[in-house]
């Protein structure tokens, strides 16, 4: 994804959450990106705010926004939530503060930066940061399959040399016996059958059903369970699915 596409995806919500760490605890606030260019995504804050101190101390930030197509969550007769189609976008990475001279130079070359200069003139304590190295994803969801035959689609992206995180679940081809147990329990249409089964990471929600179901423990998780717990959870899933089948 281009920086413009990432910026546009965030701006459909206009304001979103920026997270930092302070004294070992996460802190979050609502803010927004002001603009973008081929060097990153830009946002502003006041130098007297704790947000500023956290940024200059840690030199990183995480940002997330949720964009729903219509309304909020609903609940069925069992209290289980339902969500209208939409997406969330998130990024995390490294930031640096721009000097006033840098900001003015950018504004001289790119009119998108003029509002930032005017804001800094109006509020002298205002300063600008650029998120210049980051990774992230767009998590497009349609859990009720209103518009397509699968629930989610992930678009992962990186910028500035940041390495992308690995998929949460994969299948070890040396262990896979192609029994199809994983495909039967996957409600996200993420399993690709074959001589050795694979997981389509763009459709996988990392719910863990395939992981706890595999009879030969061929599915690899980034946060693996010990084997007794894995098998116990697999047993619970089999009971749930059998009860669901009996109810119908």
C-alpha cells in the first residue's frame, strides 16, 4: 500500500487512537494524521503534553482506527455480538520530531503541509512528528458474509525498511497428513487443501480452531500452547460442534 492509501484509510474515520508507553503502561488518546508524503505519515501534538514526552523518549507509536459501514454492534438472543461489514487499520513503528525549518521546507514544496505550518504559528507549543518506519495491516471484515463468501481479508504492509510480522498460524508440511480436520473446523475459509494443507494468512483470523483440532499437531502458532492444554481445548471444540449438530 502507498502512504496515500494508508492515510486515506485512516482519514475515513477522521480521528483515531494513538498509543504509547509510559512507566511500563500503555497510554492511548484520540488524534489524527495531518498529511503524508514519500517519507512517512505526519501528526502533531503540543510539547507540554505527556504524549510528546512519551514520543521523544520511546521514539515509537502505535495507531489504530475502526471504520464500520453502518452503525455499531448488535446482539442476538444469546447475547452474542454481530458486526456490520467494515475494516480496521493499524500501524506501529518509529517516529522522529521535525524541526520548524524542516516543516517550512516541506510546506514550500508541498501545499499539503501548509496547514501544519499555520497550526504551529497559531500554537507555538505545537510540533510535528513523522512516522517514518512502520508495519501494519488493513483488516477488512464481513463476518456475516453479506458481500462475499469469506469473513475477513488482511492486507499487510511495511514502510521504511520495517520487517513484517510473520503469519500467526502456519502448517508444517513435514507433519501434515492431509486429513482435512483443519478445513472442517475453519469458519473463515482460510484452509487450502492439497498434498500438504496450507493456511491462507490473508483470510485467517487466528482463532485457533485448526490448531487445537489437528490430530498430529502440524499447525504452528506464534504463541503455542502446551500439549495437554491444546488437546483439552480440542476436546471442548469437538463437544461444542457435536452439540451444535445435534441441535439442528
